[in-house]
């Protein structure tokens, strides 16, 4: 195993939804074949199953660090990022706790690293979504017996360009729109110089700022992920998009 200081950092953000978190951690544990420092930040989840999931993967020896926050807010982000520029290395990684990294036979992190080092102007690299989890809105409405609300349409990403994007080949990096922010490789220098940290901006805004400052962004077709939140209506119908926006808003208004 490589020394801790030479291993890439993978930051995982979790909040509630233990089914999704288990699936995320299991996919990372099984499909990461590169030595990495996994840092998990849990934003004060109240569901005890979340902590059972975290503890189970901690017993596997997965994490180099676990931060269990006492409040569900973004106050952790500024001190976390301000003190870690050097330890993050040239490239670091960000994963939301509702993502499954699919197994392509090759380590997803190693593939990202190869692409990022092959193009030193790439500052933000996302992965291709598995579109099979996109539900047909008309079918959902027939099941519900009513029209979808605006928030429900947001949850199933009714208007997302990922629904209709052209295919990206396994060796291809494309930029039809901003990289989805749920699974990213990030170049540390431009992130710190122009963004401050990855929590401060939406993925679309990060894409705009980096490109405006001469950096490139893209979506890599060699790494494919599932976005489990597309199934919130079935698995976690109480999930609130408004609550998600409220969580991020204080930090983003500082930017």
C-alpha cells in the first residue's frame, strides 16, 4: 500500500438515505483498485442505519478519516478545504452518497487519473450517467394518478440534458454541457484559485468559472455511474429538494 501522503483523496459526502449510502460505499470499496484516502463527511444524519452503514465499512478498513458533523449545514466546508490544499495533491475526487460507480473491469479512479494527467488543462472531469434509471414521467403520473409537482420533476431530473445526451465513447472526453457534480475528478490548483471549494458553487457554475479562466472541463465516457436519487420518489418519498437547496444556499451566497 502506498504511503498516505502519496495516495489520492476521495471525499464522500453523505446525509440520510442509508440504502443509497450502502450501495455507494459498496461500489467504491469493490471497484476502486487504486490505493486512496477515503474521507467520509456525514452531515448529522439522524437515521441510525446510516451510522451502521458507515461503521460497517469502517470495520472493513475503508476510510482514512470519518467526519460525523453535529449539525446539518455547510459550516464544515470552509475550514475543511482551507487547511488541506497541500494534502489533497494535484488531483482529488468528490463523490455524493447516492452514486454507484459501475465496474468497467478497470479502476474508475485510475482511469480518471490517466485522463487528467493526459490533459493538464482539464480542471473538472465528470463521468457518464447510466440512463436506465431515468423514469418516464408519464408512467410515474399514471402510477400516482396525478400530475407530478415541480419538486417531483426536479427529483427525477425531468429537464436534465443527461436524459437525451448523445453517447460518449469509453475513450472519449466530451463537453456537451457541464460535468455532473456527483462524481468528479478535480485539479486542486484551479479549484482553490477560482472556486474556493467544491461546495460553494453548483456544478454548472464551477464549469462556467473554470472555463472562463482558461481551464477545460469534460465528461469522460470510460467511467459510468448510476444516480440513485432519480429513484427518490419510490425509495425516499419524503426527500425534499427544497431542503437540499436550503442546505447549500448559505455557502453559495458567500461566493
